[in-house]
C-alpha cells in the first residue's frame, strides 16, 4: 500500500508556532518594562523640576515691604528713609538682594546695612524666617523745589528653599518737599591717614524771613575722634550755642581733633542745627560728611617701662619707650617725633633723654639729634627713650585727681601733617598723711613703776588730692602695761572703733575721705609699768598702719610707716 508522505509531529508548523508564541512573550515583556522605566523617569524629572522651580511654594511665600518716611522733607537737609520688609508667608526667604532707585538730586550718605556699591543702591540682606521682619534706614540729602513731588522705589529679590527661581516684590513712596529755613553744610576731608589731625567746618545760614535766637549746633562725632579745639567756645565739646542768627547771616564753626580707624573705614560726622524748647531739642536742619581712613605710612607708639603703667606715686620717675616704624613702601626723609605732656604732674626740670630737646611742654627728636632719623627705609624701625619725674611737692599745689597725659606724633618731609600715635594717661596716686602724738594728761609724770600714768593718744589722718574710700586705721597697744580706755572716745566715733584686749589690736573704720579732708581720733591709755620696766621706754602704741582705696586710681594704697609712740623712761 502506497503511503503518502509522512508528516512528523515535530514538523515545522507546530515548532514554528511555539517559537512565535515565545517571541511575542519576550517582546511584550521588554515593551512593558520600557514603559515602566519611562514613567518612573518622567515622575523623577517632574519632581526634580518641582523642587528646582519651587513647585507651588510661591503660593505659600508672601513678602511685603513698604517705606516709612516723613510727610514732608526739607530740601537740602539730611533726611532718613526707612524701608520695612516682612515675611508673612510659610516659607523662609533666602538670598535677599535689595535694589533702591533714588529720585534725581539725591545724595547718598550712609545706611544701617552695609551697601555693595558706593551710591548705596544695592544691599545684600539676611534671610527671613516665616513671621520675621527687617528694616533698612538710608540717610541722604534730597534736593527739590518746594511743593515738588518725587518718587523713591525699591525692589527686593529673593529665593525659596531648594529653589533656583528668583522672585521679587516692589514698593514705592511719594516724597513731598518744603523750603528750608537754614542752609547747613559740613565740610570734611574725603580721605585721611589713620590717627592724623582733622578739621571739620560746619556752615549754617539763616535763609528764612525772620531772626532766629537760641539755636544750638550739636555734633555727633564718629568713633575714634579725639576733640582738640573749636573756633566757638564750648563746655561740652559737642554742643555750641548760637544766640542770634539774623536773616541772611551765615556763621562757621571749626572743630579740630584727631581721627583714627581701620583702613578703608568710613567715618561720618553728623551735624544737627536746632532749638531747645522746654528742655526738648527740636532738629531744624541736619547734615553730615564722611571721611575714609587710609593706612598710615608711619607708625609711632609709646610704652611705660613700669610694673604698673596706669598709676604713679609722687617722686617716682616715669620711663617712656617711643617706638617708630616705616610701614609704607618707600623711604621717608627727616623723621620728626614729638611727645606732648599735659597736666601739672610733671617736673620738666627732671627730663632725661638722648638726642631730644625740651621745648615748653614738648620733647622733640629730629635728625639733628638722632642721625638715624635722617632717612627711614620701608620696614625699618627704631626707638627713643624719655625719663621724667613726678614732683614730690605735687600735693602742695592743691590739685584734684592729677594726671600725666602724653600724646605722641610723627611726621616726615613726605608726610608733614603729624600722624598721631595715641595717648597715654597715668594717674597720680594720692598720699595719706598721718600725724601721731601722745602726751601725759594725768597720773605720775614722769611714769613711775607700779603707779598709773594716763596718756592721751591722738591721730590725725588726712587724704591728699584724690578721694579715698574704705579708710581703715590699725594699731597695736602694748598690754600690759597699757590699758585701753574705751570711755575716753568721743560718742560719734564709738561705733567705728573696735578693740581686742587679748591682742591689743585697735581698729578705727574711718570710712570715706574727700579731697584734702582730715579726721581725728583721740583716746586715753592707762599706763601701769611694773618693776621690770624701770629705767626703760615702752612702745605703748606700735604697728600703726592705714589702708584705703584710691577712688581715682582704683587701687589700694597704704600709708608710709608711722613711728611707734614711745613713753618716756620709767622711774
């Protein structure tokens, strides 16, 4: 029987069918996995963009800012403008940068925050947490015609946490102006070497239509300014009385001193012109000027060679070491150094120095006396010495709180204006004076063995030219043969006296002594010598000492040794 062709179970058809089924499954698997990874990637990118761009955080951020300014501003007078900004949202505000746009004619002077540019238009401000606020006060001069209106604008940029997006809020204020009654100007050098002399000129003119009386000029000096003198007398060194100022009259006040500070630091002097009514000072005009500090090319310092450089006693010698150095980058010629002495606590006849000369109350050094001062190369330094004595008779001058004050200066041909090296104040300590006495007022005279003699003991304690506090007098009574008579003390001193019979120690708490004040104590001692004391003198009151606090020097002082009180020989 003829058979047809045999078809195997494992023929192509069923095998091909299995292969297609398996391939489709693999293809679907990779297709689905691709979409899963794609979806995850899209979500990740979306989340990242949400964080980077702040998401909807802007809806939760709320920054408000506004100006606080006077209703009317005096044209040409110094004024203050305050900008207030507050975070009223739920998120912190970071990277705050403020931009201020001033109207035409505005002159920037200063601000309560450091500014990033010279014109005071850009400020970097600290971050604001939710609910917190900040202020920025700007000081300057607006110039405008009366009744004119101008606009000041501000824009505050910020970012949200974990965001690079920058947002901003804006504010503006209208400024109204009024005509001034005064023209007030302050002139000061734009730049000054550290610790150099400075001269301020304050001009004020009455441009109103009436005479003005009892005006005051008040100056607020910058830190580092030391007052020296002024063209108009003053008692306070910062306030000047102007009794009358006629219509159109202009006056000038000149104030001189020294100014020190850090390099590149701006020092601002503010001048207020006003009137005092019922003890209140009303500012009518305000102006200011700024001076920038530059590094000194010459440096001079003074030090005392003493264990206690803050105070000195009468008769003591003071040894000064004056050091100098060229801190610049070029050689300087003909160096001059000077030390000015102020106060009456100096005996100029006792001045000792090498190569220096005394001229009045000033000691000078220059190349004629010290050849090393002819030229001073960059970085080169040296020193000179000075020795002077405090008069022993200083107390006789009836001074109060005497002080020895020295000011030092240095200059050169290239920098002829003297550069100050600071001041050094040395207080003169007070000296207590003690007068002691003892006399027989009753009993055997001269003393006899086994008989009583009554001695009256007296002490006078006086202060010098400084006030003293916590003054305490102590002594020891030789007992026996002495016996302290407590009843002999005056009634007003009883509470201040303490006596210990066992040790013989007497304490008198004097308390306070004013300038050149004297206090006295008197008491009796019953002296009953024994046979063994015959032909002897007895130290009846000994170890006498007084201590006190000098209120001027704020140091504890002790009286000089006081002689023991000795009896006459016992018969």
